C-alpha cells in the first residue's frame, strides 16, 4: 500500500472531480484513476461512485475518509515529534503557502502573529496542489493562499475556518526600458504581433488566474511562451532581464519597482484576496492560540461564504461536460463551462 494513495483519495474526496484532483496531485487523470483503483483493490471494496456527477463517495468511502485523515495526521505528527521534540507537540505550527507569499510577506506576518507567544513554525512553500494537500492531510496546520471568486479553492467552509489576511493585485510587468519604448505593450500594436510571455506552470494557481484574465479580453492575445516556472520570483528576474511580460503579485516586487514597469491598463489585472485556512476539527493548543491572534489582528477581514447546498462548477469528469453557466466579468456577460 502506497501512502500516496491516501493523499490521492483525500484530494478526490475534497474535489469530487477526477480531473481536478489529478491536477492537484500533479498527475494525469488516467494515472490518478489507476491509483484510486489500486487503493480500492487493496481494500477490497469500492470507495467512489463513478456514475454520479460530481462523483460521490460510497458509504465505505465516507468511513474510510476519516481513517485516512487520521493515519496521515499520525504519520506527520510522528515525523514532526521526532524532529523537534516537545516543542513540536506543544508550541509548533506548520504553515503551507505559495513561494511568493513565503518570500515576500510571511516574515512580517509571523512577527505580528507570534508576538508574545512562545511559538516556532515550519514553512511549507509550494504550488496550490502541494499546499492544499498539506492542509487536507494534516501536514500543515494552516494554509495561506490566494483567492478570487472566479478561481476559488474548493475547500468546504463547514470544515475549514477562514480569515482574510490581506490582498494583492496580479499585474503584468516588463523591463522598464522595453515598456517605455513601446516594445512591450498590452494589447500589442498589431493584433497579429506575438507577445513574449513568461508563464506559470500548468499546475500553478496563478496560471489559472492569468488564463482567466486573457480569456475575457475582447481579442485573443497571440502568446509566445518564452519560459515557464511556478515561482514568481524567477519570472520576475526574467522580466527584468527583458525576456518578456510576467504577471506578478505585489509580494515579489520589493526592491524591483525601478526595474519593472506595468504593462497595459486595469483590464489586464486581477485582484486577489489572501486567505488563511485551518481545519476546525484539528485540535492543537498552539494552533488555537495562533489562530485567535490572527483573527484579532484582522477583525474586519472575513471571506464571503457561498450559500449552503450550492457547489461551484467542477469541470469535467470522465469526459462528461459540466453545464454551461453565465458569469459577469468587468461588466460583460460571458457563457462558460
């Protein structure tokens, strides 16, 4: 039995979508499905009802879900306990977040959040799949990630408490001299002109946000991907070097504003909330103290909770298209899946 199968299953239980779960686990849908089937074979019973959309767990699947969480939590607790002793058990928290927030904002947050408390922390930087899996499996006590209503993280608000801790704007930037001279522009001078883009990897949350921005432009941008990387800091350096346009969050711009220039107007930007999540069922004195401190420091910042009984569209499962829906974006009505 592979411990990764448990993480796969918990991700599927959270998303109810094989395609979405496979993306979070950095796997193709076919490979992900085989691993779920291997787990079911090992257990000798089906865990997932594949005839429904979104997919549902069987009765055995629901029961096994709690066991899987407990097993993973115990394993991660044992690893932390062995590595850090008593501090790990009584005064330690682990926090998962994207690289950009880890390098750009976490130090100032932690200085305020941990003030007056004897706490230590483990920082787990990674992409959205890694970060969400860390929270679901119990490897992370807190998840901090970007949020936009058009690209939400599908975490059950009944299970996970949320606090908005900040906001950022994702904006396209290029080397200042190239933007000032007109060599980099949005939209380009000619609709046929290729635009050199420094893009995020397909599994990155920011890649999906950039796609949302571009998909809602009146004309299709002819993009040429010059380089791809999940780390905004690396894309920033490539943009400074004049390699193309990169959509960057504010957290990675410190000390670089004299080298970079925004490209285009507000149509090419997207506002992002920054939300902290924790599992309501995870009992930890250190986590409780820290969470209360974060809540006290952000008293007016509460995310909007979606209506109960309504699930956001999940995409496709086994080739079945999701129903079309109408959405509003910058005053325009678009029909999307």
